[in-house]
């Protein structure tokens, strides 16, 4: 039987982008989600199959895939709703991709499902979107360009053009949940905990210095495995350079609020008032911005050894394209390793570079 691509969360904002990208490649994905009416309205115009599945009943998610299928999950926040899909893929021996930006979720998937997926021959690649494929690609190219690096790898994410009215409800919810939390950085062979936004770094973007705040990134989990000579791996976000200097104080305040009874719920409720679930910028708004990432590899004295820049379309457009292109590649058998992998581990650096180029992400 021919393997299939299943998009779980197909009627959400990111899910719709993935479905559109797959259709543009001539694919016929199976759509899955909670609402049968929403699935029907999305599937019928294209003559697509749809299946109802809900994370509150994991057996319905498990029924979506068989060995060799590809499951693309866009159901977030992933720490609350993502494990059912990851477990279903690992149990079934199905390949797996998701759109998470939550690094602690990725770390748990790595710990819990890697051996199971490796045993079944499945390749699971979480966080295969704007978070964090561009930085992984740039960082891997920088590390390879340096030979056997022993330096400091700092990766910065930036937006080109205006992001006004250009951030989805899911992104706002993830950012709000992240402030006040501790994130991981890689130093001298192990992960260390730091407060999000507690420091900043200035990157060169199109010959201008742009400051970015310390942020979460799966690069700290996967790049040291491929390039064990790296001494430090840190990820920064520079979407809002003017905010970067104040981010530390905001994060400390959020950390204090989250320790109060009901504090974390109050922050989540505040975000929900301005960020409707499933909402996001339309095609016209997305066309006004692009994505950019920089990997700066420096020596212990702070001198740059290698710097790599990558550029692509709008962050949400790019996420849809990357997930669609990777789903096709996994079904085609392009993966080079089974188990829970980062982008380089899953496809190899040459394969990842070619895959990203097909999705619109290219080295500048």
C-alpha cells in the first residue's frame, strides 16, 4: 500500500499553510483534526480524504498512521497537546514532523521516543519550521566551514520588513509562555539553564548591527551532537531590536509573576484576549516580510572565524514550505537516519541544504 502524508491540525493556521504547500507540490494529503465540519470544508474543494482525531482520545490519533506514513503535526501548544501525535508516530513506525517552537517539548520527545522510532525505522524530526531550521542550517554550515571548531556558535533570528499585524496567535502564545521561564544553552559539553532574554548579542544583518535577545532553540540540542568540538551554542531572537535591551527586565518580572498563585494563568489569559487560536497573517501581510538567520562562529577571544547568513520568505510561509518539502522527502525515503533527529541528522547537511533551497531558504 502506498504510504500517505497526514496533516494533523490541518484546519489551524499553520496546518492550512502546510496543506496549501503540499497541494502546490501535487500531493494529496490526508487531513486530520477535531472538527469534522472544518475538515470537510477544507477537504471537499480539493477532493481530499479527512479523518477526525482528538488528542483527548490518543487512540484516534494512533489510528491516523501506519508504518511508512508521514505524520505532520501542527497541534500546539505542544507541551499541552503534542505528545499524542509523537507517540502515535513512534508506535506505528511512521515518520514524523512538527511545527513546535517549544524546546523542552523537543527534548522530551528526544528522550522518550528516539529508541522506539529507531527500532521501527521511523525518522522523527520535531521543530521543522522557521523555528529552528534556518539557524540549524546556518550553524551547521559555519561549523563545517571552520573544520573542527572549538569556538562559540551564536545563532540569531531576524525578520526582514514589517511584522506589524504579522504575528500569529500561536506565536504570541508561545512567546508569552516563554517569558519568565528558563531556557537551555550549550556550554562545555552540557546544557545549562539561563533566563530568556537575560543577555543580548549584536549580529551583522545586511551590513547593519542588529541586537537580539537570548532565546530558546533546538540548535543547542542537535548541533553539538553533529559537531562535538563546539564549545558554546546559543540562540538569539532579533525580531524586535528595540525591545531586546528591555527584555531581561520583562523576563525577570514575568518570572516573578509566574511564581504567584494563578500568575501563569493570568498571563495566558491576557494573551488570549489579543491572540485568537488559529489566527495569523494573510498572504498579503506575509508578503511584506521575509526571514533571516545568522550563524556567527567566533574563537575564544571573540574574533569571528566563520559567519553564514540564510534568507527566505515570511516566517510562516517558510514553515509551511519546509514541513511540506520534508514530508515529501521522508515519504520518498530521503532520510539518512532513524530515531528522533535534528534537521542535519535526519537528512545530512547536503540533503538539508538542497531541501531548504526547494522550500525557498537559501544561503546569502
